[in-house]
C-alpha cells in the first residue's frame, strides 16, 4: 500500500504529496494519520492525505515511514484542511495544521502526546477481600479503601494509604487490584458563568416558529439559515434548543463565537444546559488543555464544541449543526496564514457533511442577507422596546465626554445603576510629541507612532509589540515639555472614576491582565458600576441591569479607506446599543460623533438593520464589492526596500497575463521591520481570480530573482 503524505513544512516551493511505502504494522495507517517520514537528510512530520495501491515511482525509490503517531483526524477534515489551503492560497502544510490535534505542530517540532501513568483499579476479588475480616494488612486495606471511589494513579493511592508500590504489586499478585499503564483523564478548566443565567423558559411564538424551521432542516439541510433577531430577542435560547434537537438525533454541534471575549458567557450557558458533553476550545487554554479537549471530541465524550474561529475544525464524525453567533463580526477572519474566514469554512463544512448552518446576528452582513434564508425575531423576548438612541455632535467640545454624556453618567451614579462605555482605542494617549521641536515618538520597526500607556510607564507599538520607557525629556532638544495627544480606554477609565465615584469602574481591553471572564464577572457581581473598554464590551454580553450605553468617537471608523466602513460603524453602534435596557428599568444610549448626521449612525440609532442593508447593497453592486464581487489582496514584503515592490510587480504581470485585472502595486507602511507592497484583485469570478493569484504567487515565490521576498495572500480581506 502507498501512503500519499504531505510533509508539515510551510515552504511554498515544496509541492506534495509524496509517496511512501506502507508495510507491516504501518499498513493499518489511514487518511488522517500522522507519520514521521524521512525527507532528504531530515525527519519530518507528515499527514496521510490519500492511499493508493500503486505509485508512479519505481519500487526501489520508495522509502518507508519511520513511525506512526497517535493522531486520528477524520478523513473529511483532511479534505477540508486541503481545501482551505487551496481556497486561501496557502500551503497544504498550513491548511492541514488547522485540523490536527492542538500542539501537534508543524515541521520538526515535538508533538504533544497523551499523558500516561501507572493506574490501579479495584477488582471484584478486591471488593470481597475488603468485606472479609483478617485477609488484609493495614496498608493493603487502606489502599483498597482508596480505590473504592474508582481507578486512581498508583502514586496517589500510595500517598493516600501510606503505602508504596510494593504494596500495590502484592495486591495485584493476589488479584485484588488491576494495574495498567493508562492515559490520564483530561484536566478541564472550570467554565465561569458570566451574564444572565440560563433558565427554563417558555419560548415566544416567534422563537418557536424559528426553532421549528431550523429543526425541519435536519432532514434536508439545504440553504444556510440566517436568524436575524434584534438584540435581546432570545437568539441564544433558540441556539440551545437547536443544539438539543441535533443531539437527540445522534448528531453533534459546533457553536462559533467571534472571539474570546464572548466565550465565557456562551460556553457557560451551554455547559449549564449540556454538562460535560460540551468542549470549549480557544487560544487562552494551554496547549495541553486544548489537546485534551480535542481528544474528548474525537472519542465522542463531548458532542458540542464552543469556541472562536478554530472550533470550526472540531473533529466530529456526525456533525449535525453549525451555529455562527454574531455572524457580522470581522474577528471570524484569521489574521495569520492561512487567512481563512471561519464563516466561509463553516458553510463549506456544513455542505460537505450534511449539517445545518445557522448564522445569527442583530446586524447581519450584506453577504448573509443576500445569500441565506432569513428567519426573523423582530421583538425582545420580554416584550420590551429597544432603548432610545441619542446622537450628540462633538464639534467644538473639548475632552472625551460630551456634557450630555456626563449628565447621563451622573444619573447612573445617583441611581446606583450600571453603564457600558465604548471607546475603540487602547492606552492613555494616541501619541506623544515634543512641544518645542515637534518630535513625535515612532516605532523603530513600523512606520507608526507609539501609543502611551501610563500604568506601565511605557510607549508601545500595537503592531509589532515594541516597548520602551515613556520619555520625560526630548532626546532631540532636551525639552521637558512632552505633549500627549488623544484619549484611549486607560485615560477614559481615570476620568470615569472621578465622574461616577464611588461606583467602581471596570476596564476591558487586551491590555488588562486579569482576563476577560474575570473583568466581566466582577462587573456582573457589582451592585452598580461602569464597564469601559474597546469593542470587546459590545460583543453580545447579556447584563440585564445595564441601563446606559455610551459610544465615544462613533464615526471614527467612517474615516477609514474601506468599503466596509459604514457596515462596521453601523454594527458597532447597534450592538453596543443592544447591551442597554434588557431589564425592568429599561435603558438609553448616547452616541458621540463629529458627524452626527452620518447615514450609518442614523440607521443604528433607529435600530434599522433592514434600512441600512437596503441602502448598502446597491452601492456594493455598483462597484462589484462583496457580495457581488470578490477581493484578493497580495502583500509582498522584504527586510530591505526594493525586493518587495519587484516581487509584487512580477505577481501582477502574471495575474494580468491570466486575464484577471489587478490594481497596484502600491506601498504599505513598514511593519515589523519589513517593507511592504500590495496588489488588490477585484473580480466577479471568484474561482478564476483565486486560481490566477495562486499560480502567480507560487511561480514568483519559487524563482531565484525574488528569493528575498515573502508573500501573504488574503482572500476576502476584512
């Protein structure tokens, strides 16, 4: 038998798969198995992607794998990983790495293995011996007593009973215990409950109709479904019931959330409902914890997986349902190679495995509205109205807070209520400058200014991570007059502490060391207070006692040169507005903007998702932007200026030679010490454009003239 193996090495110039001869015990190897293979003078890890009876190579040229590792990837996931590599113009190794057990690694890295130890279990003879007086010594009896609660590690039994290994070996010889070298049971991190607690509720008529339409799809999945429900309309309860219906039919379910900020709350609700059958996968877990969760799924111990992007690759065999919560969120797009979109991958996987795809949002993407079958939840479950939204203009206002906002926050303080304040900028100040000579502190590795973080006493680059002590004097002119410009969440936290004292203020952004679940838990437990942070605070959290939502600098995203700027602005404001007024006290929302009459803000203030989409789709169609066309961005980079532009120019020539138009190359700002040039392809023919870009990048990357350039391809950039 011949195994076709893709070596786990990310080099674009390497074209696999490669044939290896399977003999003896290795003949049991199947698609999805991991092998250690000889590759020239090296030993590499590889994944079996296919099996064949014959090879095009002569028999004497075939070599055998060195060993097979424990990695049982479902065959369908192997195909999905290779599809991701092709669709997103990456390498097979990087695509396959997505579906392998966490910690397996690529290249020559040492993979994680199951932890094993000598474990003892009580036999029936041992139980009888315990019940009979006089047959056991004191330590032997203590050891057997310890095992009545179930199998345990020999070291733990010996420690508990005051015995040693010889005691247990003696018991084994007498047939009272069974010793075996077994895998450790997985250690599961406790899932914290955050936000409104799930409870047994009667579905509203709209929820019941939505659930019935979803459940009917288990027999014939067909077109993906879009659950378009206003904030607080009970979408999560519909997800929970749909997952229960999948489990009743012997199927499994994947529940995707946009990022780690939402994982504790969503995972807590599913664990509350389904217990240990829920696995949680996200990047804050240790490699060992993710590895253990992967194997719990693979062995069938867990039948529901909750997590961000990577959970779409959970190794289920009988997948029945994929839920994409907050499907509008851009964080479903992976930033590193391969730059896959988890929503697109979920759609592909659901189609291949006959599963139902259910996407949900209060502010769905134009792509989803156009292509998915829509189910509407038009009202909140409690019958309450959506909070009124007031837009205030910031022209001529100094400081981060409008006077109207200050009055509302003071009202929260006096009444002992809760508020959420959103400012989508981290740090204390955007940048520093010298008042005397005008020097601006910039990153040595990137063409951007450094952000001032007062608590750490540092200025930092948010692109490469460079940090240095905050300056007290200017190194150019020795002036001590250093100005701070702009405000971030750190400065806003300090201002809010003074404004709402004695209420506590909780900050939530990626600089907070305490962790998302910890901050959200403290905010929930507080009688009153203010949660301030970046877009993390707007992502689907359910705190019924929040009565005020505030969005600062709401139109800042409208100033980005991005066709999705209006969509992002609308979604961010509408989502934050939805965090307010979920309890009996009701709520209200203040939106601060330099341009209060912007269309996206007016639609968000009216909670008018349908109106926004109706205006957005014709504009997208006119310019062949998604969903009517497709964009592909190619970024070429190099450590010195020049090779990046030359490589981008060579890629453009090959793309255009294939009959696909390309814009550029155009320079990008230097990042992480690398000079960059980019091309953009816009086409109504997705497959043709991807094929042209793939062929061009692979051809240029393999050539010696551009050996000093690196290539990054982003299909459907966000």
